[in-house]
């Protein structure tokens, strides 16, 4: 926990993600990434010099076999307000529309549902569970599939809603998150989405893994390049 808090605090400080009095919601999908983010932020709030409030929000897509009762209990034990929003996003995408590339529309609909809750609860920031590996993969996906040098931003202000998106886990790798989730016994919810593990992101993840056998520091160099270019909002003052 101490190591995870240290890495997260470095990222938060480098990109000025948290200010005094922030009310931050964590978008909790039930996966290891968002639950790790929630657990570490919950621990960090006791030590961070700027006071902030924390709550958790889950958008239930209406897919069969996903039980969030463990997440609810996890939040209750840590005195984190928890909201579970029931939707039929899964049915709309897979049954009614039969989307061939469902991820983009799904993300857009989930964001809309999340932002409605945030505005109703007076939250000014939403913390998302994107991590170090996600950033590198997104950078390459933009390059390969769109012909652009681009990535999501560490901090993004959404003018339409007045909500700021923050990504405090950008200095933490996926393997460290998986180890932490297992060690802490986090209540990870099995993902029953039909598109899980069958996406362009998965293709890029596998490509990176194969390239790293020959170039072990590939991800480190790519992530460093993103900060040195820098991509929009990625520059860090040292």
C-alpha cells in the first residue's frame, strides 16, 4: 500500500490533480484497476495535505452475471458513499443495435450515466482507473489505427459539464495493480461483456508483449517520449 500510495501521490502532484475541497467520484467498473484506484485513494485521503471527499459510482450495464454486492460491502467498510446505477446499455449495444465495434459507443453511454450522477451529487472531479500500460497502449493505438500521435490526457476539463477527469494511476503498471488486487483481496467482479479480450486494445497489448522480448524497456521509453514531446497536457515540470 505504501508503494502504491507513493506512486499515486507523485502522479497527483506532478499533474496537480487534487485541490483543497475537491469532491471526487471514482468510476468503479468492478475490475482490478478501478478497485485499486478506489482503495489507494481511500488510504491516501488520510495523509494528503489537501482535504478531499471521496465516493464511488458504478454504472451497471445490465449484463448477466455481474454482482456488485462485494463492491458495495467494500465501500461500506471504508465509509465511502457508493452509488450503483442500473442501465440497459449492454442490451442496447449487443441485442438491439448489434454493434460490431461496441467499445466506443459503450464508453460514451457509460460516461453520460456517470456524469449525471456526479452532477446530482455535487462532485467536481471523476477519477478514472487508466494506468501506465493503458497510456502506452492508447498512444500506439492512435498511431496504428488513426495515424495520429495522441493519447488521453492526465487531467481533462469537460466544458459541457464542468467536471474534471483525473487519472491518478498513470505511474502504476498493470502487473503491480494485479498483484495489489490479489494481495489485498479486492472484490473484483468478473467481466461478462462479450467484447472483453476481443478488442484492438488487446491486439496492441499482445504486440507490446511480443516486442518486449527483444526490447525490454520499450514501455518505459514510449511513456517517457509522451512526457518529453510532450503530448497535450503531458508535460511535467521537474
